[in-house]
C-alpha cells in the first residue's frame, strides 16, 4: 500500500462535524506522486504537499516496502529530476524578484540562517536559490530552493521552502524562521501553495509555479474548453479578488505537462433538508439523512471543480466480515456517493466508512475513491467497487436482489448473499469475470458493465513530468 493510499484512508472519516481542508491536488495527481514515492520510499522519505492550510496525519508503525524499480520507472524518475533541475535553474519570478538587490540580500539571509540550523530542514546545504518573491494580497511570499551538499541518486537534490511575511517585508524580516510556512523533500516541477487569513476578511492566496519557459493557461468551469494564457507565464497567482471556478494547465516546449482543477478553497456547503432528500432520491440500502449530510458536504468540498454538479448518495449500509488490507478494516457504516466528472466521461465516487470503534492505528474511519464509467446512482445498475489491492469488493445491486455471484465462462466462482442492496465479495473482480445480481427466484436482475476502478481522476487530468 502506498503512502498516498494510507493517508487517504486515515483522513477519510467523513462524519458531519469533520471539515478538513480540501486538497483535490493529492487526489488528481495520485499517479505522478505514487511514481515519485516509490523512489522516496527507497530513501526512507515521502513527499508532503506544499500546503499552508491542511491536515496533520500521524501514521502508525510500519512503512512501505518499495518494489524493485524497472528501467521505465528509473527513466520516469530521471525525467522528473531533469524538470526539477530546470525549475531550480529558472530565474526568480514575481514583481519583487525584479529587484536584484533584494533577491541577493534575501539569498544571503536564507543561506546564513540555514547554515546556523535555524530552519526546520537541519541539513547541510551548499547553496540556495530564490525561485519566487512577490507581494500577493496582504503578504510578501517567497519560495526558495536549498541545494543539498550530498544526496542519494534516488532522492531529491534540492529542498523547497516557502516563506510568508507582511507585505513589503525586508529580506531580513522575510527570512526569519518564524516566517517558514511550508516545504517538502524535493523541488517538484510543479509546485503550489495556498493560505487563507480568517482575520483579514477571509483573504485567500494561491500560487502555482512551473519551470521558466512554461506557460500557465486557465479555462472556466464547468465547460473547461476555452483555454487562455495567463499573463504571468510560468507562474499563476490568485487572490480573493481574482479566484473563480476554473481549471489550470501548464504547457512546456509545446507539450502539456500538467492539467487539473483549481484548488480554490471553499467553505463546506450548507445543505437544506430538501437538498439532502434530492441527493437520497435514488439511493439504495438504508438511508441515513444525518450521515449523508456530512458525507455529501465533504465530497463536494474535496472534489471541488473536478465534478459538474452536487454529489448524490448511491448506497448506505453496513459492511461486515471484510478482509482487512494492511491492517486497515472495511467493516463499519458505509455511505457511497458519486457525481459526474468534468468532461462527461464518467463519475467520481467515494466509499466512506465509519468504524464502530477506532482501529489499531487510531483511525476512526476510511474512504476509498473510485471512478465509474456508468452512472452508479442508477437504481437498476450493478455497481462493482474495489475496496483494496488486493482486497474485498463492494457490490451494489438493485433493491430486489437477494444474492450476487461471479461468473467466468459460465462457471460460478463465488456466490454471496445481498443485504440492503449491498454485498461483499472476498476477492477483486478479475478481467473476464462478470458479476450478476439475482432475485429470490434465481432471475438475473443485472450484470456489470465495466467495473469501477480505483483511479479517482476525472477525465482530462494530466501530470506528465515523468514522461519523455
């Protein structure tokens, strides 16, 4: 199990009073980050998102054992490192960065304080490079890349750090350790940070940056078709006055390298009783309006502009007797929600589970995202959702179904009872295996089309820095 999957499940408790900061970036960029973490695990490290507003996760004992890397994976990593180096060698971006004397003074302050071990990353650094500095909203923000004196081939050579001070802050003030506000193990080709000051009229600031020579473009949601170049070129800034529903993309040397929904933060949506009733109108299983309210609110907030309309409840019920994966259980009160993905090619979905009691690692629930090519909220559909790799499989059936069976070449492989329009298969559904829902008389009420996948990315999302 990857770090991404474990963190996602630990953070996945969707009870009504839980309001984590939405982070659709980690969801839609999962594939790219998984590739990176395979290498990070080899060095005993994992990436953390460059977020100034977020959740703190404490992982339990144990860790990820990295699989042996292949030639293609090594090439992917080399490509990412090449883009990382290009990012570090880029000239400083931002209006304040045009002041060469300011950048020189800030660079000196940063390196001096790092050598005195005043920053969180207490490592030997040979140099520092200011990548961005500007006044944005009520703040002065800077992004700096610290170059490690030594590093392993499968680890990042440069470590980024964000600094936030008051608007107009001097180099000495901005470099103060109290202004360190985020960082990670490595300078990624695409980096992003966000903050929101409740004391200053909910002042939002969002900054994304790519290597010099790349071009940011944006397209309005929900159509996401009319892409327009941003005047700032290789970086993008949004404030309280300029945020809007949109997607972002980055093109470098004529090749699309990044595309994803903007991560603009929004407060949890207030749902009326009528809204919840509408979302439950086609739900199967045992309906729980109170639990559904929290799950729906969280789903819409966390998916952000990756979906085109409010999520609906697909199914609610209890899961019992599932096989744990990596010590994480799937037993508990479950609610499945889904919404149409941008692009019209499918539905984003999520299985939210609340445990009857905290798990060994302290987790009180989990969530498993999925992508469905067919509308999972169709009451006549047989919905097949993998819950782990390898692990149990949730099957949602028409209400009249009493059993579910898996069939390959007319041979029945497994048969399980249905309770409240839900059933759990003990194993994943392999290619060539069909899942059938039957009523009490043995009549087949429905079969799977294309099973849902664990890939929770909407169509159009791209992160291709690892590619040639």
